C-alpha cells in the first residue's frame, strides 16, 4: 500500500505542481507583451489561459499534501524533521501562490482587459520574483523528499 500511496503522491506533485510552476513562470513574459506596444492580440488570451492553469491546478494541487500525509503515515515518519520542514515549505509555497501570484495575475489581467479599471498591476518583475520563490520552495521540498536527511526507512 505504501508504494501505491507514494506513487499517487509523486504523480499528484508532477501533474499538479508542474503546470502551476510553468504557467506562473510564463505569465510575466506574456504580461510584458500585453502591456507593450499594441499589436499583441494574442497576449490577453494567453494571460487568461496561464492564469486559469494556475488557478485550476492550484485546486488540484491539494492532492499533493493529502497523498503525502497518507504516505508519511504509512511509512511511520510523521514526526521526522525532514517531513516537518517539507510541510512548512509546502505551506509557504501555497501561501505565495494564493496570496501573491494569483491575486497579482488577476489584477494584471483586469488591467490588460479593461485599462484604467483599477490600480495598476504589479510589475512583471514582481510576478517573476514571486514565481521564482514558489518554484524554489517546491524544488527544496523535492530535494528534502528525495534526500530525507536522517531517515532510516530505506523506502
């Protein structure tokens, strides 16, 4: 059962977090195109698509910690320092996505679709930085899941 849960956990991480990481990283470049000189007719639809990917796969991404807790429980490692650190970093990544990236994308999308409708969007550079932080947090979690410092499970 542990191998099955671990397989589900890894699949959920790859299929849910991967698209968010890529779409969040692509959004700033599309925003620069949309805010640049007129003529980039494909920029607003691209922004909508990238934002939708981030939003939908963020919801699907809830499967990652759920399957992770089930796997950790079956391995008997719920109190391990590497797992606790991974939980904290996963929570931080979720906070970056929900509190910084998605709201900033929504504001940028509104500004592109209806100029003058509200406050100016965060610069694309800030969105790039937020996406970079999100990706770095997930990369760190991935390394912790593979290396598992101090683990004796051998799994």
